[in-house]
C-alpha cells in the first residue's frame, strides 16, 4: 500500500507539472513599457525569462509617457488588461481601487534588499501594489560663481535660515535671484514643497493611520519658508516649473534650486556647481521626497503569477543595478549589501562618490509621494496653498488650514 501511495503521489506530481507546462504553452505576456523604449538590459532579462519558460512569449509595447498610463488603464477597463506595465507609482491606488491590479507579496529578503523607505512609495491599505523599478531623490544645486560674486563663501546651507541668508545675499549683490521655487500649476510644485516639508519632519498622511496630517505646525513652518524666500525668488514664481528653473540656473539667473541627480548632466559645463542636501527646517532633519516608477501586475489575465515572476526578475540584482547606474538614478536597492562581485562590477558606482552620497543620505529621512486615487486633486491642494502664499492671498495659518480641509476631501 505504501508503494502504491508513493506511485500515486509521483503520478500526481507529474500530472501537475504537465498541466503547468500546458498552461504556459502559448501564453503571451503583454508588457506595456512607459517611456517609449525597451532598454537592452531589460530585453536581456526578458530573453532569459522566455528561454526558461518554454511556450511563453513576451509582447513588449513601448509607449511614450504621455499616453501609456491611460492605455494600460483603458485596456484593463475594457476587459483586456496587459499582463504588466511599467508606470508611475502614483497610479497604483487608483488601479487598486478599481480592482485592476493585484497586490504584491515580498519575502523578508526581498523587502530588505530595497533602500529604506522605497517600499513606502507603493504601500497602502496594508499591502504593496507594485514593485519599484526607478527611484529619485532630490538635493539643492548651488551656482558657486554667483554666490562668490555676491561676496559669500560657497558652502552648504545647513538650515533654512542659512538658505534664506544666502538667497538674500545673492539677490542684493548680483543681478540674479537667490533661489528658484516652482509655483506653477504642475506636479513638481507639490514635489518641491514636499522636499522642504519632509526636511522639517512633516507628513501629508499619518504613516500609521493613513489619516490626513497636512494641517500641522511642520506645514505652517514650511509655508512660512516660502513667504520668507519670496523677495529672493525668480520673478513671477507661479509661472515656473522645475525644468524651467533648470534653464534659469543655466542662464545664471538663479543661484539655487532643488532638482534630482540628472540635473548635474543637464547644467552647463562651465557652471561651478555645488550639490548639497536640502537644508532642514526647525522641526526635522534634512530629507527629500521619494518618488518611484513601478511594475504593476494586472488582474484578470489568468497568468498573474507568471507576470509577477517576470516583474521580480526585472527589478532585482544585476538587472536593476544596470538600470540605476546607466540612467543615473538614485540607487533603489542596497547594492552594498549585495556586493560588487555578485553584481558583476568592479565597484558600486555611488560608494565613496560625494555627489551620489548627497542623494543617498536623504533616503532614510525622506517621505513618499502621496498615493491617492485622484492625483490631480492632491496636486491642486498644494498648488492652491503655495500659490496662495506667493500671491499674498491669505495668511500662512489660513492657507494651511484650508489645505488640510481640501486634503480631507481627496480620495
């Protein structure tokens, strides 16, 4: 009887393997890649994945950012979802609320591989909803030529008071503005404000309860910073977004502004620039907004587990390292723990590099881009508050109170 049971079990296992192989036979994973291109390193991972899964094909569709996220959502709403898509993490809550994507489970080892705080950008309602694949933090860029022309020493301002004093010195002693602040009706107006809010110990939503937390002393102090900097900003700050501030920086019209690591390569080579952490406010240490793009696995395809396996292959080890190092992004994984040899490189690119250490240092004290269903409504909360103080349309206290009330209505 024991022999019969063993044979029966073996037969069942073989049958299960055969059924699994049959289930995979002819399976096509439809992969939408926002950004308009498929990177060679990603294609190499996909090729290996296909070779390891006979009968499986991957249909890669690279679409420009302007339309790709809408296309993924529209396909899912029409009952023909893609298998997975690379998209902004800000979309995850809306997709999850409409039962379009599946939650993601990480092993403890997989969780530990990410830099501290990264997974907070894809977590809500007690679950993860995507796998972060691209990551950015921010820092303060300073044009040392303008600072020195104003008679000041070009050193990192550690506090907001230091930054205000430096902006005032440049404005009063040169033809340039001391600092560029984004105030246009655009997403990076919110992002830049959050760089400063997270550098003052503030929150948008309580990390424990998920309840709105914007109506706080930390937010009032941050909005007061904007009011204090107003005399030293570029002319008409509500007309400018971050990429336009980059142009002003290149033209020598502003001495400071906040940008990501890609800024270094976008600035004129002749500018003597210093890159430093975002100065901290009176209520917290220096921080930064943590923004990710993620791989989301869509529901209703019948091969969600297979799509998740591919997503994890693309976002781990040497494959993810190649993306971060070649694109010049803040490292999304703790590659030091993995080790250079395991990654197939001689040296991990950001280790011992002062420039990259600035962008890595703010991760542990940074905060996530808030995840809501209606991102435009969230953006409007910050735009109204920031533009209100820049246009003198209310006191700091009134504007923060109003912003708290508006945030409570955002889904």
